[in-house]
C-alpha cells in the first residue's frame, strides 16, 4: 500500500514501503518525516511506524501531527479568493491525491460550495431568460415519441399554464441557498454507510469532502444550464458526461477522505439503495398491505 511522506509542511511524494526502508537506510528519509496511508486517522513520524523500526532508524522522540502539523497544500485552505477557488478545482481534477493533506474544516468547504453556486448563477439566469418554463421543453421532447400515451401526456403538459416567473425565480434562489446544507445532510447518511463498512472517517471530514467534490461538479456542469431550452440535447450531453463526472467526484472524495474511490463508490451505492428501499419500496408495500386488508 502506497505511503504519503512529508517534511517541514512539504509533501515529498507517495512511496512503496520498500522505497521508504531504502530511503531511511540511505538518509533520504528521516525518522521525523511525517507519513500517512489509507485508513489512518492522522499523520505520524516514520520512526514511530513498527514496520520501519527494524531498519536501524530510532523511534521519533515524541513528534506527532499535533506537535508538527502538516500544513495543507490545498489553495482554498491557504487563503480564500477566486484564484484559490479555481486553483483548488484544478488541483481536485488534475491531482486529487494532493487533497490528503487537507484539514477539511466544515465551514471552509461550506463557503467553497456556496462560491461554486454563485459562479453558476449567470448560467441559471440565462436559463431562466430563455427557458423560464422547463416543463415546456420536456413536453416538446416527449412529442417526438410515437407512443400515443406519451404524446397525450405531452399535450397535457403544453396545455397546463406556465409557472409564474416570480415563483420560478424564488424557488431557484431558495434551492440554491439551501443546497449545500442538503448536500451536507446526505454526507451524514454517507458517514453512516461508512460506519456500516467500518471505514473510519470523521463526520466533519466526510461532509467537507462531499462539499468539495460537489462544488467541483457544480462548476463543471454549470454550462449545461444553457441547454435547458432543448431537453433532448441536455439529456444526451448529461448522459455522456455522467461517467466522467462520477470519476471526478469519487476521485476527489476518496482522496479527501483517505479512502479508495471504489470503496466510497460502493458505500454511496449502498446508501442510495437503502434510501430507495425506505422511500419507495417500503411505502409501496405498506399501501399495498392496507389495500389488501380492506
């Protein structure tokens, strides 16, 4: 399993255990160098690792992450600005492994998510200007089907009065205002899923990592708002973008939590499966049972 090594708040890289043993013997690495690998809650000196004590390197004299913390290399945690925001987005996409040094305080990443939503606002405004009633574009798309049932549904949707623009704008603003808190709620459910699989990641780090990964996706998907006037094109492009988006999301989320992206992907599927069973299947069974007992 690969091990991250850092010295004086600077990451030296990711190495195999054999490379670290050779480095300790040659002087490339020091006993006081901090190291971390997947599954660890905190960084600790190489001299305190049992597997490296047989190399002749003395144990570190009480150095720990609390005494010599690794300074985060994530731009957003070094300073809040638009340049650090975009630098963090680039870092999350190009080199997500570097996210492992982050502190991931919830408040920092809540602001990050709100910044991403603020940047998406111009795209939202264009969508509202050109397609204030999304239902109409959906109805026009359904008219292209040959099924009489679908075409009848499309006609009903076209006959329905459009939603007043004031209500549409108000609902959009409210949804954007509460969206990060909504994401944080699902992060809490994901944390429960992690506990089920005995993955030790704190609630705060899980929520912060969720807000980071979601903020990156919000920024990447914002231009798709411009396709709201053509539901068919939006569906096609969204479908093509879905798998790359999931790759970006879980690479970010996995690196930020120190857990394999595949494991986090599995936990996420488990959580959504349970939610679907609780929110869809269980009520259906209860209604069916009530109808039978009448």
